[in-house]
């Protein structure tokens, strides 16, 4: 297969893989859309449980105040009946005090009972509203789950179609190249979410990472005899002529090679060591 055809297949494969990887990512991310609704539902249920516990306590308190009220009423009525059979002033005063105390307790218990009844009514209304909200949230969550299942199923069908297109392009391509190519596309997403695995050298610059490349290296890409990877961003490179008005960044005389890059790094390292020695000497002084 001619290299021009290889590069064309790689460009087609790039579009297919980018779309496939995006859909695979969507399949992973889509269920996360349910998290907010599930959290809201969990909070509603927790609030309902707390209100129900509060309602039960209020119900118990209401029963206690109702019993106390009945006892106070019974004592007062009994004391009032005994007023008809008293014989002495002391007995009258004792019964009168008992009637008065019972009446006061009766009045207080009645107020407490009315307060608890109002509180129970409020809690009951709140619980009805909470129940309605929970049912609504559960219905929306169930509907969204069903929608997500359909959406994921559709994306999986599309992925299967993309895999078929991918398999049609890859038989004549080196498996190791494909492995690196897929990894580059998956890891090199740009702002649009599309990963580029094959880019051009234009004007002596890699159009993927925008690093200036030595002319000797660019010439090897220009010859198009083999697949070459950018030494900086690892993308597959193909040569593209500079447009009119654009200049190459290097001349052949001063371009050097990738080996020169290593020499420059070693020189920088030596300079760093020399500088560190100076610092140590000054520190010792």
C-alpha cells in the first residue's frame, strides 16, 4: 500500500476513532446525570423519615395530654359532686381548692392538647407534600433511567457500526502503529473533544504540538517512505508544503538533527552542574 493511501486511511481512521472514543466516554458519563436526581430523592426520603418520627412523638404526646385532661376533668367533676355532702367549713375549703387546682390543670392540659393537635396537623400536611414530591421524583428518575438506557443502547449500536468501519481500514496497517495511534487519539483530545493522531509538518513546525523540528527530520517525513512519529507529541506526521509567504524556521546549514537536541540537553545539564558547584562553594565560604 502506498504511503499516501496509508495516510488517507489513517485520517479516516482518526475520525472514526475520535467518534467512537467520544461515544464510549458518553456511555460512562451519561449515568452520572442521574446522581443529582438520586441525591434529591434520598434527601426527600430522609426528610420524610425524620418528619414521620417527629409525628409519632407528637402523636404520643397528644395521647398523654388527652389522658391528663380526662383525669383532671374527672377529678374536678368528682370534687364538685362532693360539695353537696360537706359538713364543715374546712371540708368546703379543701374541696374548693381541689376544684380550683383541677380546673387550672384542665385548662393547661387543654392548651397543651390543642398545641399538639395543631402541630400534628402541620406535620401531616408536610408529610403529604413530601410523599407527593417523592412520588414525583421517583417517576422522573424512572423516566430518565429508561431514557438513558435507550440513549446508551443507541450509542452502542453506533459504536458497533464504527468498529466495522474501523476493521475495514486496519487490516493493511501495522498493528503496533494502530495501537500507538489509538492511544494518541484517546490521550490528545483538544478543546473540541477531538483527538488528533496524525498531523502535518508545515513550515518546519509540527501542527499538533507546534514545536519546531529540525529540517533533516522534516525531510525524512517529506520523503514519505515510512511512518514517522513526532519526537515531542508522538503524533504521526506527514509533510505539507508551506503556503506562499510562509518560511521554514530552519536553514539546512544550521538545522542540525534530533541528535543535536540531545547534545543541547547534555550541555544544559553540564551548565546546571557547574552552577550548582558555584553555589556550593559560595555556601561553604
